[in-house]
């Protein structure tokens, strides 16, 4: 199976005050996590939309995928430079093939993001 993440929209950043510096950790079938983007982050404020290149980020899997979103704001303060957890999405082996209605994820710090995905064989 393949999970394709085509679009991510920031409806509200983590604090609601400052943009999130977003990156994703993607783990398929309990394997080694992959990072997107490979280096750096994507600045996301309220209403910002990230369309992933080349038709989306494709993850091959057999059993399941976990995508975890992180906010890394503190590059200037190395002693504080640890990312803040935003949320995760989990896709299991029994997921329905096709384009999926965008779904929204929230966290306790006010972050709100909408993901657009599809699943194929």
C-alpha cells in the first residue's frame, strides 16, 4: 500500500502567536523514521498551505504508517532547541484505498492542521 500526503494547511499555529516551524517524522511498518523536509523546517502560520512537490510525499507500507508533526522554533537558543510535539496521524493496513477527505488534527497548545492524503495499492 502507499500513503500519499499531498497538502498540509495550518489553520492555527501552536501558540496562536508565532508561526510554527514544522517538520514531519514518518515511520512505516515500525522501520527507521524518515524526516520531511530532510533538513530544516517549513514556516507555517494561520492560513499557510504546504503543497508537497511531485504529486505529494509517498510512503510505501504493508502494516501501517505513523506521521508525527513537530514544531521547532528555537534554533537561536541551542540549550532550548528541542522540538515541540504537535500531533500524529496513524494509517493502518485496513485503510480504504482512494482519496480521503481532508482531516483536521488539534493539540492541547492550540495547533490545528488539516492534512489531505490518499491511499493506493
